[in-house]
C-alpha cells in the first residue's frame, strides 16, 4: 500500500440520494419549423442573388440542436438561390489550427453531409479596420471572401467577465470570426477589458463586413432550445443585451449556497469555454466575476472526448483522476490560455489514481472534523443539472426546498474493483 493509499483509503464517503432540481422550462417543440418561420418573418435571405456565397459560422460549444439549425440555414439559403458554406468561428480553439477546428465541428455532428454545405477552415484572416478603442479588427479569410455572412450562436453568461453582451453573437463576430489573431487582440489586455473590447471590435465587423443576420439561441436550464431570434445586421448590437438578460434568468444552478465538496463527472470545451460553467460552481479564473455557491473542494473525474484533449478548467479545481490527466493534450489546451492570457485555468490539480481517491481526497481536505456530515453533491456536468446526487445528510434541506425533490432511497457509491465509478 502506498502512502497516498494509506492516507485516503479509510476516508468514508456518505451514502448518496438522487435528487431532481426544478427550473423554469420554456421549450421549442419544433426547432426546425421555428427557425424557418423566424427567417421568413425577418425576410433574412430576401436580398440574396442567385449564386451568391454565404458563410455560416460554427462555434466550438455543444449547443443543443446546432447541427439541425445549421442544416435549416443551409437549406433556406439554397432555397433563396445562395450557396452556403460553413466556417469554424471559434478563435483559438481546436489547437488554433484549421484541421483541429474542423475536427471539433465534425465531432459535434456538424458535418458537410448532414448540414448540406462544405466546411472551409482556415486560420488566415484579413484585417478590415480599427476599433474605436484602437484595436485592429480581423476576419476569417473565407468569410471575408463570401458575399454574405450568417452568424449563429447561443447567448449565455460568460464564465470570466460581466457586460452588456457576453457569450453570444457579438462575441462570435469579434473573437470567433477573428480566429486566433482576433481572439489574441481582444484578450490582450485581459478580461477586465472584454466588456469594452467585444462590442468595439464587433461594431467594426458589422459596419464593414457583409453580415446578413444573426441567429441568437437561448437554452433553458435543461440544455433545451427555448428561444430563437433572427436579428438583422443592424439589430444585433442593440438587440443582444435583452437576450443576454433572459439567458441569465433561465440559467441552471445548484440549489445549495454552500458545500464542502462538489464532484463533477466531466468537464470539456464542448460544455463551456472553461470546461464548466464557473457561475454554477463559484470557481473563477479571473477577478472580474464573482458569485455562485461557496464550495471548499471540487473534484473533476474526467474530460469529455469531444473536448479533443483541451482540459481548460482543470486548473481551477482541486483534484482530478489519472484518467482525466492522461487525456490532456497541451497543444490543444495551452493555445487557448496563451490567447486568453489566463494561465490559471490550465494548471494541473492534484492527480489521484482513480475516482474513489479523487473524491476521498476532496473529503479529507475539506476541513471538517466529522466526515459523516460532509456536505457533498455530485453532478454529471454543469449543463446537466436537472438531476443531481446529494449526500444523505442533506435530505432535510432537500425536503425544505420547493425546487428540489428526492427520487428514492440512499445508496452506496458504485465503484468497480479499480476504484472507478460505474
């Protein structure tokens, strides 16, 4: 038995109970039909001429129904006489390479065959102007050469700063379409300037490039599409802040203000820019955002396959597993941190040999005497919060909360012989 084994093997883990969390749940039943109706009402493609090329943006996030919505966009553009194609619009993600960005899209189901449009990936950009606050503005070379651009993205709170616009259409225009070079410029002075830089840079692209419209998506707390808005180019800057506020109101959360331990089964770039929603966990990698629950120790057990080795986010948790550590690809992870100028999120936390020990280490170090009273919650990830697991001793709080419902009897953690959760 190793020293680490002897320190951790006797640490008890509480019995767990599955709990349902209730959130407001508006949802669109027919996403394809809703998008088509919104495009028609906005007369989004009425000005297209036969044969004109239209670049459709595609980001790196795992947005529900995104492949379907891009398929609808491509079909509606063709119906109007245009020739659609897809451009990766994800700044420095995918290892800041064209091949890596294309692979990310394919991994999310955004394929040429399904969408019905070719993917044209490049890291080359064209400088198109200067922002009002003195920053050069860059645009993806293929998007610049198109006759029109359609921007589609989910609108949601950002994980590192607060502003009138955060993650959404303006950010995709400024950073996503700017590729690594544009993302680098936007992040150069840190996240303290992002609330200023994103609108300033996006305003130049909206004024000088051929952005036809923006498709803003809002998801409810269950990661379901609940609103689609089509904004003309001239409406994006004024229209996005209200959508941002709605997205914040609908965002998921954990209904406990303080915990000793949080166990997260997986993080990944397909889930959030920082691997997990920092607001849900109350852990941040910049000083320009705060709030959320107070959690003493956080253990992350795995990195999603769709993240392609990008382990951004591990640096701001306390423990992880060897399985997760062995998935880390520095060439995928570090370019993002170098571009964003935030190295904290890509540091390596304490690495334990299996799930059991990562959880036990979190319990051992959470600074309570009676480990049987540990306030512990387990979640799959920060976009799947409709059902969570809580320590048995939290059941009184569950019963007192109208938004929580116990779903059965308490049970032991289901570890296999190697200490992995099954």
